[in-house]
């Protein structure tokens, strides 16, 4: 990377003197998506703002392109390639003028699209807004070098994402086999018994004074952690800090739980399970297990409940459970092996979780690295020239 660059001041800040400030409308031409329902089924993908919707037998465009939401998810540019159709909520670039497709895609990724939202309800963009946005544009050869460099990170991110998907599927299979007794660990052969949750444990919902939102219930400076559905992470732990802290006045009307308590969400993102990693008060949208009526491995129970909810979600229309009550949960049944086998199974699943979490952290690092590269390469602060 060369440091012998002369910079000039522009409305977008300092850029190399051989770069230009260009309106997007000067370097690309947008196309409108269209209705697809008059087409027959086929193998041509139809893209909306959320990805592939269906497949049809005709295409709107054939080649490499960049898509951006017209309505809805307007802040998630996509790179499209090959024959495709787009619906009317998605713009696509149908022509590029002295601009590299991958460079434009990365430039789109860097633009804070929500800043240019034109609606008070469902977010929306217009062609006029997009065409008048300005970007710093290097000469075409440098655009290609920048795009090639960033594509190296894109490839690494894609491979890491594929690894995470594979590990996720492997863990899901392990849970289905180990938590049902279909696959037994070496050295264990005793019978499993089926038991309902009400027979297994004492549990209750949390609590919070009503109505929500009154300022006297919260004290984010001196209050205590207050667990709501939002605060339950995806790794069977709470997030490092809760979104809100509960005031001393509200604490007497809530429920306090110690670190190491098993909880499960009952509303919103239903079925998220965690073992708390700090003392806190808990909201009524979650269930807490206060005690167990027999000797169990709490981590094994955690995985069993998590697996139960996954099974219930598969049964539910659209894969979504709208709500669940304490009474319904009471009748859920799980299979219990000996305490020793519970512990052995829980450790295997915990090892799979640790590996999965490690790979997710690596993915986050790659994404952060690419974001940093975009910041310096797409502005000319670092050059990829001889």
C-alpha cells in the first residue's frame, strides 16, 4: 500500500486527487422489480428484501447486479448473480457506467440507508434519493483492486458462516439423539423414565409492577439488573448487562433470583433458555425454576427444555409459537436417564456449544476486519496502487 498520495478536500471529506465524487445516478442505472404471480413455477429465483421468495420460469435480468430494498428492509444490499427476478419492493442495478459491480456493492454496504428513509411507517427509498447520493469513486482499475481485496474477506466470511451452519446442524442432531436416548453413551445402559415438568420441579413466573414504563420502576444508575426476554442471549447465558435496571421501589414487587437459576422465556422470543450468570430480578414474561424435586443435572434439564421448544416450534404453523402458559409448560414431558448419564450428555452438548461459540466469535472478527478495511479502502485513506 502506497502512502505517497496527495489528497484534496471535497464535500465527502479528503479523497485522493485522482478520485472523483460521483452521484450514484451517474455510475449506475436502477431497475424496478415487478410482480411475479403471473409466471409459472420454474428454477429462476425471485428475490425480495428478505431473500429468495420463490422460483419462476422467466427472468427479469441475467448477470451480476446489486439489489437494494425499495420498501421494508432498505438497509440490506444484496449481491445478485445469474438469472433472477425481483419483486417490486426491491430495486436492482441493471447498468454500470465506468464502475465495478463489486465495488458498487461494497459502497452500498457502507451507506447508512436508514438515514435516507422517506416514510414514517414502513421504511422506503426512491430512485431519486438513491441516484442523488454521492460516493467517492477511484479510477476503474483501483475499484477492481479494492473489490478483489474485500472479496477475500467475503470468501472467508462465507466459509466461516458455512462452518457455523454445519456445526449448528451437528449439534441439533446430537441433541435429537442424546436427549431422547436414541443414542446411548458408552458405559450407560439403564432405563430412562419419562416425567412431566410439574413432577420434576417447582417453577413460577417472574413479576414486575404495572403498568410498564413508569419512570419510578427503573434506576439505570443505581438499580439492580432486571431480566426481560431481550436480555436472554443465544448461548444459554444472559447478555453481559441487562437492558434496564430495576429501582428499589419496584424490587419489592418483582422476584429476585440467584446466579445459576434456570429460566425460560414465555413471550416474544419464546423458548429461549438460560442459566443465569449473575443475580437479578426477573420479569413476568419469563419462567424461573426455583427448585427440583429430585437430583438432576441442571444443564441437562436446560438442554431438554430447549429441545422441547424446538420440537414444538416444528409442530406450530409457520414454525412460530405465539405464546405459552405456565400451565401448558407444566405438562411438557422429558426423558430422564441416571444423574451420571445426564451429566455426561450435558458435557458433550456444552462442548459442542463452546466450539460453536468460538466459531461465531471468529466470524464476528472477520466481519469487523472487513468493516475496517472498507472504511480505509473505500475512502482512499489506504491505497492499493503501485
